[in-house]
């Protein structure tokens, strides 16, 4: 509708600067929060050998060896999760707005696919990890994290990453004044980021506020994983494999209309290769 001052119509203008869309912060970084070490080249599926092992007990000196056959199992990582987004831009639309409509839609599509990939990675961690022993609401976040860390240690593992729900992360920040050294406390107060604590990297994972996440597992089954009640996921980053086989972002001329398509595609495989190295801390309602 027109804008009027008294009986006079006044001009309307549209800003050439777009209001940014909101996305969850990126949490997956190679060699920090996941590994891509099993990337081997062109393949739709990667199979990882895991040799069988057994403990050695002592015997008396002066005896012969007792041979045992080598045994292993194969851990499949299927690159079967495709993330796609295609946006139509008619040339008549692009010609009548003061923004780079094609480039802006391509940038938006990239972020939408990245967020979908991230949520699927979290779903894989939750579904294929091991549930922590505690199921009550977290009262003391430090004690709770230490107890869960002990569970991983008893399973012969070592945790180095903790993905925190926004509520659990807030509890950590609230105790910063009494739990951290002055310099570290000042940094937390200024940035709102915990970083290294208790020998692990604590990361706020906003995507855990989602109700659920979906991904295709190593059997090709679409899994819907509930996030409700999850406080944090503690794990060793080498236990989570995320392998990308294909990525493409393009602006291409359309064939059936005068205009452009902004298209993005990512193809990824997710797998927890050792569930003993992942603990999912979840409380019941």
C-alpha cells in the first residue's frame, strides 16, 4: 500500500542490503571434532578393518608360544546422504530488484545444505553412540562431566570433545566465576565461550535444540533420531567419521524458463566407528 503524509504520496525504496538469515554455528571441523582419515578416493562405500584383540595373561618362563589366528571385522562407511537445494530465479525478477538475486540465493542454498549436513552428523553421533549411565537432570555440570569422562576412561577411551546443548552450556557459564582461573574467567566473560576445560573442548551445539535429526546409516536405512532431553555428547573425535565424496555449487541457465537456477549438492557419509568412545548424556522428563 502507498505511504502517505497528509494527502501526499511519498516515495518507497528497498534496501540493497539483505537481512541475514540465521543458521546454527558450525561445529564440525576435521581433526578437531571429527575425522576424515578414512577418505581413500572415489568410492560410494569405504570398509575399515578392525582387528580382533584379547588380553594377555602371564605364564611361567620357559614355554612355547601358543599361536592364534588373525581375525577382524569390517566397519562400513556408506557415502549415502545427499543434501540438495535448488532455487529458481527468473530473469525478470533479477532485473527488477536492486540485489544480486542469483548470488544471494546460491549463498543461502550453501548454508542450508551445510546446516542439514551438520544436523545429520549429530543424529549419527546420538544414534550410534553409547548412552551415559546417568539419566537424571544435570545438577552440577562439572561433576556430571567428570563422571561421564570416567565412563569413557573405563572403556579404555579418552574423550576430547563435548558438544553441549544450549541449556547445559548455560549451566557451565554460570559457574565460571568460581571454577576458572582469573585470566580464563575473563576470557569466558568477554566471549561467552568455554573452550578447553577438564582436558576437553566444550562446544555449544545450538542444533541440539532441534526436536530431531535424520540421516541414512551404514545399512541404507533412514534414521530419525530424537534430540529431546540431550544435555551433551562426550566423545573422542576419532570415533566419528564424516566423509564427503562430492560437493557442487553452481548458477546455471534454466532450460524451461528465462532465468537461472542456484543449485547446491553435497554427498556425505556418517559413521561412529567405535561406539565405546561416545557417551550421550540424556535426562528423562
